[in-house]
């Protein structure tokens, strides 16, 4: 069979590949500490679980309207106004199964041969994958360690031209944990006013996982560009609901009809009982969110301190999400080499920085969505692994090749 060429442009999300390898090793009896996948290790709060169960018992077994249950869209509207200070019409909200559909729909809307789409690099791998699949040219926005993995707004603006259709901004960011400052966003927005046809996808899925003194600033809060901002958010990270598959997009009034048609043509609607659980999450107690954020903050401090004590590794302090993105160039390994060694020889699952784009070389992502005890144990394993080769700047290539074959 001959596949369409766009299928050859699709990449993947390496965190899931690492997860599958880790599970296979565990099935063989290996002890694996998973610091690879980006999923909270907390359970979904009980009142949310009960709302989903009650919805099933009450007969929420059928389709909902494509945009989502009206009550849920109203709850989203209330939450956006509360947390971002922006009043939106519930009819601008599209409830989707997870965070990715909003990204998928936005890039399908604007991507085609001859178009350019800017995206963060290193960044969530599906950005570049979907841009290529759409036929558009991906234009990387460099995120550099020396800037705390914040983009240079003047550099970004210099990349815009008449072919630019969409720019993707992710804050707090995966995989770096970086947050974009208000000063940088102010400068970007001022420049975007000169490019009125460029749409903006604001991926703010980690918006409630920010650590002082950093603050989250939403692009939706800027009136001059609000009518071309697509907001991506959801329940997965905030409420430990990754497996429930529930997210939303806030769309400009001129685009919501197109987004709804894409929903109808792809997945019809999000799960009805899951949507009922989403209402309980937004309108119910919020203490579990703060409890989880505080736990992540404690783990963030521990993992960064531990990584910085390991020879050959240095790590800036992430400001949001639950990822550390240390510089590993001092180990003498490439990102993929160290990822493989950590998994196969130390039993620690991580993700190579190159899984998030070419600018991720020299880095490895550690998720601290695991217990403090397991993080400390993982750090000990990393320390032991790198200490096995005294001259870690000149690693034993032959030994590494033999390990890779296993």
C-alpha cells in the first residue's frame, strides 16, 4: 500500500516510547524509576471520580453536542475569567478529549505548503510533528539555557514574515519548565501588532503549576491580540486526570465554527461522563491542586540540588510544570546516549533532550512527577552510574556500544 506523503512527516512522542521500554524491563524483573513520562503521580481527587461515576449511573451514556456540555463550557468560562481576568463567551469554548486536539485543529487550520509556523524548540514534540504533517514549514523559536529557557522576543519577531500563519507559545513550558516573563510577552505582543494576520496558539496546560517568584501571564489577557489567540488548557495536569482525556480550547469567535467542524469530523465529542467530572473539577474544592503544586515545588528543589551535585551535570531552576532540564554535556555523552544508559544500566527512565527538537541536544528531561523518595533514589543511581567511569568526559565508547545492544 502507498501511504500519503504526510504520514512520513509525522513524528512521535518519545516519552511514550521510553515508558513502553521501561514497562518491558519491569516485566523482566528490573527495578525502574520512571522520571520520563509527564503525568502527575497523584490520584484524581475523589469528588471528581465520584462525579464521573455518578454520571455513568445517571445515564450519561450518549453523545453530547460537539462543543461540549453547556454547563461545562460555562464552568470553563468562569474559570478563565477567575484565573486570567478575561471574560469569554461559553460559545467560544470547545471541549475536546485531551490537550492535543486543540493543537491538532489549530495547526490543521493554518498549516499548508508555503506557510510557516513558529514553535518553541526544545518544545513539546507534537508541535513540529503536526506542522510538518500539515505541509507547512516549521520555524523553531530557540529557547536557550542562558535566558532561563525564555525566548528572545526580538529574535522571534525577526522571524515573522508574510508567510507566517501561526506562532505557538508554551508557558510554563515542556520540557524546560521555563516561564515566559511579562516583559518578554509585552515585547512580543507589541511586535505582533505589526502582523495582524498571524494567529497565536497559547499552550497554557501547566498554568496552575508555577512556583514563586515566577508568575503565569496569559496571552489571552492582551486585548490587542485577543481576537486571534487560541488558548489551550485542560484537566490532565492540574487535576491529575491524564487518563481521563479531557481538555478545552478557547477560540476566537471567527474560528470557533471551524474548530467545531474539525471536532465533528474527527471525534464527534468528548466523553459525556468525563465532561460531568470536569464540571466537578472546576466548580468543586481546589485544595488538591495546591497540595499537588506544593509537593512538586518540594521535589523541584530536591531534584535540582541533587542534579547539580553530580559531576558533569548542571541544572537551572525550572519555574513551572514538573520537569527539570539539566545540561549533561559535561558527561561526554549525547542526550540519547545518556538516556539509554540511565534506563539500561541505572534503571532510571528519562527522555533525551533531542526528543523535543534539535536544540535539545546536550540536555535530558527529568520529570519530578514521582515521590521524593524515588527521586532521591534515582539521583543516587545516576551518581553511581557516572562514577563508574572516572574520566566521564571521555566515556568508554566500546562499553557504551555493548550496553546499547542489550
